C-alpha cells in the first residue's frame, strides 16, 4: 500500500458557467481560469460541517443524535501578483461575483482536464476580499471567502 503525496496533485479552477455540476464538461473547465499556481500551499480551505440533530426523547437517559444539515465554508488564500495575469484572482474574485470553484485532487496538477476525472464543484458567491497584513519574508497575500449559493457536488465526474 502506498500513500498519495499531496504536493502538486491538486488543481483549482474558477469557472463562470457550468450547465450540470454533476458532470462539468472538459470545454466548460477549459474555459475557466486555472488559479492553482496563485494559491498558497496551505491556501485551499473548504471545511465541511454537519449540524447535530438531537433525536433523544423525554424517556431518554442519554443524549443521542443524528446527522443534520451539511455546509461548507470555502476560503482560498492567494498570492498577489505584479502583472495583470498574475493578479487575476484579485481582479476576478470581487465582492458578490458568482461562479464555480472546481477542485480536482490526487492527479498531477499538470494533467489536463479529461472525461471521467473526479472533481468537486462548488457554486459560490464571493465575499469581500481580505488583504493579509504584510510580514517579513512572505509574499503579498489575500483571502477570498466564498458563500455557497446552491448545494455543491463533491463527487462530480468530468464529461467529455
């Protein structure tokens, strides 16, 4: 058994239009912006949360629960760039911009989008960008908080 080393094995795209988030097409993904190289190594945060539903009764002597509503809170940390193309995330992900955050994991970043690849598709609206305070020996950075505007598909499969 071998483990997957994460380095270089994640691809992140910003896509403005996807007809079916369970099966984004190669053409739709290729039309998006590849932001992977502008994201810091630890900058892709999409924590999942599941609410608790208390299902114990008046007769219960122990609190029991069930899984309730799910949610995600995407937040991506980007490096700022000194050219227009290198600073595209800053220019693109402005307040209330809507689109799709698409994440592919485990395959090498350099692998082109292709049919049958698994990916995650998050329909989001951008919150206000947050500039990260400058620090010695660091690049300029900002975070883009994103709000889900519809249920995501975390098990999508790329269509031809």
